[in-house]
C-alpha cells in the first residue's frame, strides 16, 4: 500500500501555515499524526501535524544549506527537536549553537534567532512545537531584527523555490 496518500501535505506559504493551524484546531478529539515528509533538493517545507488553540506541532524540512533570516516570534514560545541532519542556530549578537539529531533547542517568545541546515548529505528535519494561539496573537507574529514584520515565505527571509526529491521521504 502507498502510504504517501496518508502523508500530511506541507503548507507552502506563510498564509497556508496559519490557515492549516487554525483548521487543525477545529476538533476537540485527540489527533493522530504521521511524521513522514518528502525530502528536498532545494528550499524548505513546513507541515502542520496537529494543533489546538494553544499548541501546534509542525514538521519542518530544509534542504542542505537551507536557512532563514534573523527573526523573533513576540508572542510564541517554541521548541525545535532535530530528527535528522544538523543545524546551527544564531543569536542576535552572532552567538552560535550547533544542534544535532536527537537534540532540541528552546526559543522563548521574543528571542531573536536564525538557523541554517549544516548537514551536507541529508536534509534537516525538525519537529517544531509552539504556543501560537493565533486567535490571541498580534497580527505580526514574526518580526525581523529591525522590529518590522518579516513574512516567512519572502526573499527577505531567504526563501527559495521548493524542489522535491522524487520518491525520497523521511519516515520510511
């Protein structure tokens, strides 16, 4: 049986991430989810696995070398757990922390950070658990180092087009 039909679809824009998280909150029942994801040649994906009003679980995949720009989430604590690959996280003053598979990194709300995938032979795959409460957050839930809104899927945030690896999946 082809279980890719049961695989959650990635949210390919900032708006779809919010829409998918809000849609996921529309149940009061437990949510079973799969952490299977298609690997990438280029770009990054973000897949909403489950969410309540106060908690979200997302699977993030970054192609080797993929990165984002220095930013903060003013109203959201979140944690990253590395499932595959490795990443280097950067703080606002250039401080760094290398994070490997089976390690995690907690980001308090308002903390400026960025990261990039440092693994060269595999994609970075991370579980992201956060406290977004989109219904209660300010409109600009992601800000850049200059304090202005920084939309996740923009050139300013180092976004490049997604190119999937045919037939290659995490979670097989």
